[in-house]
């Protein structure tokens, strides 16, 4: 920042926030990096020793500080970024309270060398117990600033004993470094640990490229995408991995607001909800949400370390993310899938005939899966084991040929659709032979997708409750959600009304089976779905209504379900799992070595 440093008046300092919390070396790394970025630096190097406990050094080529700036920079509430409380509504800097250097000087030996022009440089030394004025000496340095914190917590043994081992503290320092590198892709970043260069991230034009260089393996980079969305007073850049790229946890899902990494569970959920239906059930996408927002529409001053933010209209940002992701996945991947289609849609009428008339009740929305009896001893153990070995071989061959299995059956106008029902195995899979291929259809996933498509196309049957379900909300956000979405909820089969401060559910979809507590929880959780309430509600209802693992429909119904599944334009369940898998006759011959 080019503004000179000033000490905030006491009345302004008290109104901003409590003092900076430096609980471990990583906190200083974060604060020093914030200052370097705010100074307009394009090259930043972080160096630590012994997990940051012995030394933290951050060097940059930013605007630098004058001697006058150095003289007061380590005082409490000394800052160049704001002059009064009202400035918080317009500041775009990463830091603003003017406490980081004062906190560093209180728990370490602080050294700062800085120059504004590369011709004249000054060095400051300050530490615990030093009195003002601090020691300032002339020095040599190119334009920019080098700041060192030495022997952290040496003067506070009670705090030092709670630090983790050097390796763990070093990992936390590196994570603070990576958080900044992920957000500021136009800056060159270096990280040196105990004299060894650990990371170097040269400047790149897009956030996607920086995200890829930090978090992905070489073979994964081609599956990463960058999309944009916007709303009133904010823009959003979303970096997201395609369906080929997913994880079993959320550790590679991030949220950044005006350059800061923040803890915002709602926007992490938005990444999941916006890509729902494209990833295997139980997995999560890889990606990040970068929000750039008018400072007057967000409050970053609610957390001393600025790890949290309060948005004035969080719902609008959530909807921008989920809506942008849904549009992207539908246009990018569904269109590509249809482009590869070799006749499925033109031949789909071949399913419409007398053969499908039988079993339609089973495929309808109100299917009663309880009517099907469990047959635990349907197959004897010997034959079941043989089939299991066969399918294990099939799966391994299939994964080698096509791990994603995103395409639909290669139907062609030169073939008539004349599949042959083979049977069922393991109480879950329907086997159909057609055109020299064996299709193994997950009956639950197939039925779930069929019901989901029907749900999205037709009105939902509604059932009035004899006794309304009363409940109370726990936040204003829940009240706003129920008030603004009542008409949409009604279209989803949920009638809800408010009377004297309490809410009442007077109608639910037909065949609803949850208890009162579960029902209220399920409805309120729709708040996180943003504009995708119908899709999420449909996925939840259809999952419960569809035939389950271990249910045994008769052969005719199973055959109808299997054929209908092969006709699906999007052969995934609403949660993203494939509806079916396949193996060719040639592949099966290879599996049993008949072609050698």
C-alpha cells in the first residue's frame, strides 16, 4: 500500500475488533503474506526453520516502507490500510486492523528491512520488552520488504509448550502459504523449509492453472474447468473437476472471499449440490469457489484471523454457485454424451409397445416395494460364489477398458432392439444380453433414475394430513426460507403455513413414511439447495421409493425395468452412480482366455 502508516485513534481501534491472535508460527506466515500481497508484490518468498519456531522470513518486491513507517509499524493499531471504522466498507486489502506486526514483536524478535525505491533502505529491530522508539538503522535492499520473526514464543514458555512437533508446525506454515498461492495466481510464490526449496509456483493467467499445479497429479489436470457467475455486487469464479475427478472427502474443496480463505460450509455445500448427479454417490468434487464482493456487502471483521465472513446476502452467492455449476455440467457433459449417441433417441420408440405395458405399475412413482418378498436363499452358496468370481473378472476387465463408463449402449439404426433377459444375481443386478454384450443393471439405481425423471415431469401426488405437524424454527434464515419458498414447496407436495409464530405442515407427498422429526429436518435441509430444491427433493423421495437391494420383482417386471434403464438418456442415478455396466462378448472371451 502506498499510504503512510498511522496509529488508529483509540476510539476507532476499540470499535474494530480485539487484538490479533498469534497462536502458532502459521499465524505469522499468514499475516506476513497478507502484508506482502497488499503491498502489490509480484514475487514472494517464504522461508522457515524448525517448523517456523526458530525463524519465519517473508521477502517481497512490493511498495516497501519509509523510515517514518518503520518507526511506528510495530505499534498496536498502526496501519496504512484504514483511517477510521467507515473505511472497512470500502477497503479491499487483506489486512486492516494494524495489529500483526505488534503481535509479532510481542512474541518474537522482529526484524524488518524495507525500501520504497531500491536506493535507500532501513532496518528495524524490535522485540518483547523493547520500548518506543525502536532501533532503526540504514541498510541495503532492493525495492520491497523482508520481515523476519526469530525465536517465536521464547519469551512465553507457557505458550510454546503447546506447539506441535516441528514437522507438524511446518506443515501448518506451508498450508498458510498454499492458501495464499491458491488465491493469487498472478504472483510468483516460493516456499523454503530448512534451507531447501519445497514449492515454487510461477505466476499463471488463471486460477484453474494455479489450483492444478498445487493440488492435482499430472494425469488429472485435463479434467479441471473454470467457470464464472455473478450477482448483485459480487462475481464468482468456480474451479471444478469434471466427473472423472472426485474424492472421498471434502479436503480439496475450498472457499475464498476477496482473496482470503474462509470457512463457509454453505458454499462448500454449493459445490456438492451444484454438481449433484454427476459424481458417484458418497464422493465429492475437487474445486474452489472464489468470491469477489463489494466490501460493503460482507463483514470480514467477525474473526480475529479473518477465517470467517458474514455475507449480507449469502443465499444469492449460494444460488450463483449452484446455478452456474448445474448449467455447466448439463451443457458441457450431457451435451457431449448425447453427441456420442449413435441412435438411442431415434430408436427409443421401439420400447413403446405391449411389452412395456406389463410392469408399468412397478415403474410408476407410487411403487410399493414392500410387496416384493425377500428371498435370502434364492441361490445356493456354491452357485453364488461362482457368479461372484465371474463378475469380479468382468469388473476388472471393464475397468481396464473404460473406468468411467459414461456412454450409453451403442444402439444403431441398423439393429432392432431385441434384448434377451438372462436373469438376476446377488439380489441387485438385472442381466440383459443384447448385440454381443452383457449389461448388468443396478435395479435400485435404475428404478431411482426412472422415478426421478417421472417426478420432474409430472405433478406430485399430495396427501392432506389428519393432524398438521407443528414445529418452530431456530433462525431467521429458516423463517425467510419457508416464507419465500412456500409456493415452490407446495408444488413439491409440501403444504406449510405459519400461525402465531409457529409453523405447521398440513400436507406431504403421498406415501410419505418419515416421522415428524425427520420430516421437519428434511424440509429445512432443502434451504442449502438454493435454486435446486426440486432436484434435491426428487432425489431424496425417489431413493426411498425405489426398489432396494434384496427385493425380488418377478422376471417380467425385472426385464421391463432393465430395458427401460437401457433407454435412459442419462444413465446415472440422481446421486451420480452409473445405472449399468457392460462387458462385450469379446471382452468376456478374453477374460476366460478363449481367444488365445
